């Protein structure tokens, strides 16, 4: 006779299923965000707006460090960027003497569909709207 799973086993299976569903949702959102970034890069290139060297702003300071990356800033405060290969970067970095002298290595991140989700009110913005704002700024100025 088959034994009915215990409450603990049922909760474990439910947690695994919930985690898998969240991971699938995150992967789908990342794919959508990557497509938005690809369209943005294509449009910036078509408009003839050249990528610039991206610098990493020091959090809480007016300074910034070299990154070795080129691309386009997505926010006015230069805290986010995208390169020509459509990689998304969070550019903010802590102060460091070594980084000041040698630059900083910034690794690409999975792009979110909502930039700043969980931040203070007014700091979150859908990625599509952020990219459209940046394109509008690039076209007009």
C-alpha cells in the first residue's frame, strides 16, 4: 500500500514548485528586458549616437572610476548603463584607492523589467519607460 506523503513532504514539494515558478517568471522577465535593451541599442546605433566610455560613479560622492566599458548611460545620474552587446550594468561602486588608480571591473547584471523595484517611492520606473526617456533625450539634445 502506498503511504500518503507527510505534511512536511507536501510543504517541501510546494516550496520547490513555488521556487521553480518564481525562477521561470524571473527568466521570462529577464528575456523581455533583454529584448527591450536590444531594441534600445539598435535604435541608438541607427540614430548615429555613438557609445561613450562608461564610468562607475562612487556612491555618495561626485567621483567616478574607469570601467573599460563603452555604451550608453540609462539614467541621468549615470548609475545604469548598457553596452553595444546589450549587457546591462549597475555602475555604482564604493570608494576605493585601488579602483581610483586602476579602474573598476563591473560585471553585467540581469536587467529588470522595473528599474529600482523596492526602492523609495518615485525611484522605480518600468525599463521600457526609462529607455524611451533616454531615447527622447538623445534625439532632442
